[in-house]
C-alpha cells in the first residue's frame, strides 16, 4: 500500500509540474545544461556563497546547497537534486523558474562578486541573465 501511495504522490507532483511548465512559452535551460552549470558552480564554489531559487508551482523561494564537495550522482543527478535545498526533498531542475545570486548574502554584509559569478556562468554557456547592483538572476523560464 505504501508503494502505491508513493507512486500516486509522484504522479500528482509530475502533473503539478507539467501544469506549471505549460504556463511558460520559453524553457531556457535543459537538464544537460543544468549539469554543466552545477559542475561549474562546484568548481568555483568559493565564488558562490548563496544561491536561491524560485519554484514554478508556487511562490516558494528556497536555497540550494552546492559546495566544493557536491558530486554528480550523489548530490545531484541528470534531472534534479535530492535534499540539497532548503525546501527539502527531491527538486527537479524543471521546477526551477530562476536562480538568484544576491550581492549581500548575510547580515554581516558578506558579499558575492556578481560580475565574477556572471563571468563564470558565461564561460559555461549561454544563459538568460539579468544583473543589477543588488542581484544576478539566471532565468530558466519565460512567459
């Protein structure tokens, strides 16, 4: 019975994701591009102090926990993360509307160099990026 419930929960989650994805006209980042992006973040972990994300299904903002010890097929897979986020549980890449890299990452005014982050991301590939004095936003979907 537990296996059937888990299967039903997974099907319901997939329907919710599919419905939310259908509301966007442009899907800007594939799973393989996600893998390259995460690999680049891991390789430059000292430059990435805080990464937030917004889910497409709701207005929840979470934080991704990626560091120099994150490894493919242990912390992240072909299609998502397992538990490496503040919202807990499995997080598929296709659920992420955008990533935010804030300049100020703590109350102690610890900062991220947004231009350095932009440079690293652009070396990985072409991404839709918005940057200002406060944050860098990497867009995954557009309406």
